[in-house]
């Protein structure tokens, strides 16, 4: 079976009432990607790599030969980031925070996830696609979290099992809610990641919420000297732990001292895109 291209998926999206109004192919220099047209601007997708650094020995420094930038390891997957097509500064979650109507927010959140899925799978990218979900969407949708998005994906001919739904730290802090959300999304075929705001939040994660991944801000964990206990506790839970927002080489080198396996952040983005180019 030939995998669908981005134009194929945009054509399939045209049959959905809301998505059909907003999703289209870009033109000109960006003509190979899908975009979402809103009232004042156009949005498209970018992807931040998440590396499994256990795959290769990382003995060389970032200042080494540019041919060695692949030493980070293999990509576990990519986190989708919403960008304006004109490259003007934009934060999707800040934009969502300015939307007063919950149902409008739900529609736009679903639109952004469909956009990222189309640009990811249509380009035949490998690995997992990590998608963040706004906290208000979790509260606005009363039950069956993941059902709508799973139905949309399957209508596109896409498999939800390659998508990781990222839950915000506020959801992870509530053990009962976390357990419900995790089971619901997994029931509809997704994997689920939980973001931790601090090391103590990992205690909310248990057998009642069998998350597929955990994510933690590298700078906070290093500042609080909690990298080692976090790695140990996540290992006991048998949940892969991703340290994100790695900003520079000193942070990266510090993480390597504690058998950290998965990393993500600005340090890797430029080198990844240079390599891809």
C-alpha cells in the first residue's frame, strides 16, 4: 500500500466540515506543506527531534566536524510545534489562552493536531509524533478523550499508535484524572506522555496511569539535583523519561553523567535541521 502524501491527506480533510474550511496546501516557496488558514494569519508545522542517546557513544563535542552531528543517536520521534507561515513569533498555547469560548478552543486544538499529523505522516517521517494538548481542552471534553481525533486519523488512513498525546503537568498532578485520561487515550490507540513540573510529581504516576513516556525540564532537574532520582524512579516504573528543553552543551554533558537516555531541546534543533538540509 502506497502511503498517502500531504496533498492526499489535505484532500481527505476537505470532507470534514471544520477541517475542510481551514486546512489547505500552501503556495509558492512553502508549496509542499499543509497550512491552516485563520482570520489574521496562516499556520504550519515544525518538528523538534527527540533523540535516543543510548544508541551511540557521544564522545565528540558540538564543535567537532559537522559531519558528526548524527552522534546524538537515533530519533525516537518528533514533537510538533505550531508556527506562523510568515515566521513571525507565535505561541499556540498563548493564542489559545486568549480564546474565551471553550468550544472554539476545542475546534482549534483539534485543527492544529490534524495539521501536524498531515504534515508528519504525509512527508513519510519516521518515529513517533508527540502532540501537546491544551489543559482547557481536557476539561472542556467531558468524556471519551481521544475518540474524535482517532476517528479523524482513521478516516485519513493513519494509525493513532504512532502518535503520543502529551498531557500538561496540571493533569499529571491529579492521580485520578491522570489515570482516566491515560486509559481513554490509550483505548483509542494513542500513546500518552505526562509532563512533570517538578520531580515530586512523578509520585502521581503509578499502575493506575500506565503512561508510555514522562517528560521533564532538564534545567529544572539539574538545578534541583533530581536527575539521578528521577532516572531511577522512572526506571522502576518502567516508563521512558525524556529530558526536554536542553539548552546548551554543559546541560547535555551533565545529563549524560546520569544514564539519561532520551533528550530534546534547542541544542539539538539547529544541528538536526542543518543535517536534514
